[in-house]
């Protein structure tokens, strides 16, 4: 048992119980509890809490079964409080309009809202036509085209100027343009993460991305094309740059997913894992997003089309399971992120990762230490140590016994303040 002293938002001392003077006010008796560092949502999208048009506000409120004329500030504060109450003290926002997220964070700094620390990427970046173009109608600036070096320069200057902490790239990039973006991002001290966009047809192979300096990948499928057996990779190659939704590409995806033998080259997968460990590369699998695939079409009887869909879904999830399980066993850092804005998303994602065999201690690091390291803030966050910011979650039950205990929250400290 330990006494933990918090002074001016910082962990000032960790002593054996009974030693020294208790300076923390209010003194909180956490006997029998378990302290973990404040949790990070590593793949969030908070644009629904940012500066949105009045029409979009009413739509968001209605979607959440609230009266469309509800008080907006109250709604935003409720959502932010829900994160803190669950011990989520950090959110890594990996895609949303830059001005909207900047406004949200500024409002928190000005004291208008209280909530987790938000580190945002701003827009998704890729070569047009844009994968998420339709989102720009509701959230202008959600996704932005990058075609020239001038576009890269302008965008990175803007990100740096408007408080972004990272850069989010989509897989549809010319290889040399992405390499240029990486160079410029290093100058701005902005880490870059890469989202595969679609499962199979990647313009940027994972090994190349690692070679030029990418140190984080979003979604389990980021590795899929790189670890397929040679015959499948040769079959994909001619279609790699055509639209994923084209009939040829869909047919090839179906063919691979309904193939009866193992399509993964285990040696290639092991080599990729080793490369990730050697270069300190992490992955945020967002298993939450696979849930609809895992639970759909489970009720018999199914017609032929549904049975085929089910087979494809099952195979796809099995492949993702193999990839993530192998990565975790090899010591790759797995981040905890659920790909939306649910306050309970971190807890749910920890449960899915546990179901797939990841050990509780690794899951907790993936929601605390690893994201802090990736973003370059582990001198202040990610562990419970003297001189680190006092972001703490006190649990009633031990999360190392069962990761579901991450939901037994007794108390939360954010920047040294007790969240009542
Ligand atoms: Zn996402």
C-alpha cells in the first residue's frame, strides 16, 4: 500500500503508507483500490462536439434521442464528463475538421468546458478522389486532398499553427509524396499515423511506410496485404491502384475470403512483427469496428447470399485475429481505440482485445504508456511516477485479474483534480 501525494497537479511523492505528511487535499482514502494511470482513447473522432452548424447540432441531438433544442453547451459538457468519469483523461482524435477541434480545445482552456486532454490530427489527408468526401458536407474540412508538395507545406504549416499534435494520412498517397510529408512532419515535430482505408488494396505497403518513418497504423487490416502468401499478393498487384469498390476488386476480395486454405504467409507476418518491434511501431486495431462483422448473420436460417457474407465476415475476422495475436505475442505495441466518440469505447475495446488473447497488463499499457510514448509525452504521462501529471484512475477491483475491472471506477484524478 502507498501514499500518493499530489501537488499542483503533479505527483509529488509516492511513499510507503504512514510515512511522511499527507499534503493532498482533499485526502482520499483509496484503501483496497488499484491505481492506474489516466486512460487514453487512442482512436477517437470528436467532431460531433466541435463547432458545427445549427442544423448539424439539431441532427446530432435528435440522433441521441435528445430534444433538438436542448442546450448545446450542456450536451457537450455531459459528453466530456462521461469520458472523465470512466477514467479517460486523454483522447487522441485521429480525424476531424481542424478549426472545429481547435475551437473545442480552446473552449476547454478558457474554462467553458471541462474534459479530457484532446490531441488532434485535424483532417484526414489523401490523394483525391477522397474516401470520406461525403463527410465534408456535414463537417467541412473533415478530409482534405493532398496532391502537390505545396499542398503538403500549406497543410503542415496550418496543422502546426492550429494546435494539431499529430497527422492522419490515408493509404491513397503517392509514395514519394508521403515520404515528403513525413520529412516535413518531422520538422514540425508531428508524428504521423497511417490508416489503410480499405482492407486489401494499399498504395502504401506497410513495410514502405515503416521505412519512411510511419510509427503508427490504424485498424487491424493495415497489415493484411503485406502478409498474404505470394500468390495472393501477385494476384492483387494489378488492381492495387484501382478503386476498391470496383467489381474486379470486390470479386478478388470475395475469392480470398472464401478460399479454404490459410492465405497468410506466417513467415512474412513474423518478419513484419519483428520490423515493427525493431522500429518501435504500434498499431491501433479498433476491434470495436469489427463487431458488426462478428455479430451479423449469426441467426440461421440464412439464404445463399447471407451465408456467403457470413463466411466472408468470419474469414476476415479470423485473419485479423491471427495478425493481431501474432503481433501482440511478438511484442508489438497495441493501442486501445474504438473509432468513435463513445465514452465507454475504451472499456469496450479493452474487452475485445482481451477476448483476442491480449494480456491485461499489455492492454493497460496500450491505453496509457504506449500512446504517451508515441505522441512524445511520456515524460509527463502514461505511468504513475513522481513528477508526472496526476492523471489517475482508482479502481475497486484489480484490472490485471480481469480487464473488465477497468470499469470498476471508484475515483478519477485529472491533472491532480479529483473528478467529483
Ligand atoms: Zn477512425
